């Protein structure tokens, strides 16, 4: 038995949700690394306090519990603030989410289970990442620390740990930014893809016949012929056509077929499948679709003439492989209005090949178009090519339709430019989420390296004073600090390439025209991360360069 929830979400939506969940996990890790670094630095500045407490009788267990308790308190306060922020962000995400992204059954709210998971995750993170500073503080030797005048706290091991955490932070940040970069690259490709048609100056709307009518094929054909004639006679209209699908959303039906002279199965379920739609003359002209070979459908293709069909380039290249398909016959299961079952295969002679038109979401599949007069359907889309702004002509065209059918309702009237933009809404929304996560990751990584470098400069004031007293220039001190920060960021970027590769593999099926190795995206985000690291290091570097040697040498 199939679980009910599996019917709600498509595979692409499920994969996108998993990718977004992984992005949230990476952000959590980056934030935890930042907190661990800050707690380590804070613990170092409190070593004198810890040494005195230990000297007067505090046990290591007491020190450890104190530091862990402080970490847990920070985690709980941060979690509570995060829940409040999430409440506001959720409303913003819902407002930006395109219609149809999630099924209507989806209940988007901060439920109690989600709140408990959030509090649990923040508590666990505070506990795990607070243990390292707590353990470090509890291991302090008070006698050694007090004997060395308080400089034992800047040990090499602690510095290596903090810098290692920054390297890991940049590794995670590169993986997350690489995902956002590939999403941006994919969206860029989608906005420049050859759609196979001209979307400007075209108005489209649904126009079904009365639901309670039992119409014959002749009545359906005559009804729409009258409407198209009325619309085409309107001033400002060049062409009008009826079709059972919608360009950029796909053909109206998917039908099994066989090709004459080629082996094929007698079982319908084992035959190849292609998009199938019925169109009227002027269909190609209305939507600006280029005819590649042969002829288009015209007024002579009536119910009493030979059944003819158009195929797209994808169909021709896949099933005829270099052969000329004109004159060949294909057999498609017959589809009749009101019929409860599909009829026996019906022959269609191929008379033309048209340029591929993308279906949703921006995919090209084999397609067969047949004359509406030879295979009718009572529910159609009307396309109208105009010489003026199509949106401004909606009322005029509606009057032309109502002159034939006063009860007709124009469903979802809009321009093809709007249809094109609607097909990009899902990708645009996903891109927005990835970019938000990437910006947060970039900010956290920059704050992390700034914190480490600022703390390092504060701990090395004495050393820097000695360097400057011995002749080191201010510019040389700045370069030294920047070089150390760039080295940490560079190592993190190199390690992050492996993570970026796995991110590319996970996202590959959701991207358009982007490979697993997307070097332009990697180069762009790597440069942004490195520049952010240098900018974050510049403030501590300038602070180090302003150290007065005499004052620095007086510091204990």
C-alpha cells in the first residue's frame, strides 16, 4: 500500500526540500563553529579568573559545569530569539512562495513538534560546542599560569584549534555558497534559453464549452471556428488559434503511439509516449513557432481529408534519426470527447516538423500536433497575436467572444510574457532561499575570521610592539595579519572544493545547463569568500598597525 503523503509532492519538490534542509544544517554547523570560537576566545580572557578560582579550591568539575551551563544558557536564549525571528520570516516566505509550490494540504506554521525540535537542536549544539571551551578551562594549571604572569593562555594549541575552526567554517561556507552560485547560474541559463516561440504580443485564455452540454464533434468544431473568426476580425488582431495544451506548460495530452514500418509493441503500456494536442490553423503563426520542414496545418485539413500531423524536432531526431519524416505515418490511440476509454490507434500522416517548444518546467519532449477539425475537444486554450498591447485588448477580445457565446467565460486571461514569468516562479523562489542562506553563511564566515583575527591581535600586542620596536613598518604588520587571515581562508576554500562537488551532484537534477563541476560558480563564490576574509581581517590589521611600541612593551 502506498503512503498517502507520497501523492502530494513531486520528486523535484521533495529533492528541493531536502536540499534546503541540508542548507539549514550547514548554517547550523557554521553558527556552532562561530560560537565555539567565541567561547574559546572568551575562555582565554577568563583564564586569570579560572586560575584564581582553582587556586582557592574550585574543582575541575565545578569549572567545567560552570562553562557548560553558560553555553547552554546562551543556546536557550539564542533559540528563543531564533523562534521569534522564524515566526516573522515564515510569513515572509509564505508571501513570496508561488502558488502551487506546495499542496493545499500543507500546513505551514510553527507547530509544537517543530518548536521542540528547534529547542532540542539549540540545546544539543550549546552542549556539544560548549564542551571544548569548558574542557580547556578546566584543564588550566593555575600555578603555571600565575607563574608566567598570565601569558600561558595564548598557547599554540589553542590558537591552532581556533584557526582550525575558522578553516572548517570556510569549508562549510564554500559548499553553501557554491550551491547558491549554481542556482544563480541555472536561473541565468533559464532566462536565456530558446523557448521555441515568441511570447510578445500574445494573449491567452481558457475557453471551455458548457459543462452540461453533450456536443458532437461537428458542434465543437463549428463553435470554435465561429469564435476564432470573430476574434480575428477585431481591429488589432493578427492571428487567433485554439489548442488543447499551453506552450511552456506542455501539450494537453500524453498519448502512446507507433510508427509505421518500425517495430512496436501491441501493448499500450509498452509503447513510447509523446505529447499530443489538437490545434487550429494559424497556431504556429499565433505563437511565433518556426516551421522547420514541410507545411503547417491549414483550412484544407478537414474531417473529410487525409489525417495529417505535425511533429517537433525532438520527435523527429529521436524516432527518425536523420531520415526525412515527411510522408511517414504514425498511429496514435484515438481520443474522443466524452469517451470513457481510448479508442484504437488512428493513422496520421506527417506533413511538417516544427521547432521545439519548451514545456514545463523548461523541458522538451516529443510532441504530435493534429488538426482540431480532425480531432476535436470541448476544452481549449485560445491564443491571440495582436499588434497592440495584448493586456489592453482583453476587453475588446472578450466582446468578440461574447458576440458568439454570451455565456463564455475567459479563464485566467493573461499574456504569454506573464506565462513565461510564471514558469520561472518556482526557480526564482528556490534561488531566493539559496541566496538568503548563502548571504547568512558568508556573514557568519566573515564574522568568524574577524573574531579570530581580532582576538589574535589582542593577544599579540606585546609581540607586535617588539616587531615594530625592531624596525617593522606599519604596512608590514598589516600585511602579516592579512596574510594569516588569507591563509586560513585559502585552506578552507581548498577543502571546500570537495564539499562543493557533492553539493553539485545533489543539486544537478534541479539545475538547468549546469554541470556537477561548475567552475564559473565556484570561481565566483571562492573570490567573494576570499575578499570577505580579507575585508574582515583588515580592521584587526589596522588596529595592530596603530600599536605604539613603547606602550605595548609596558604590557605585562
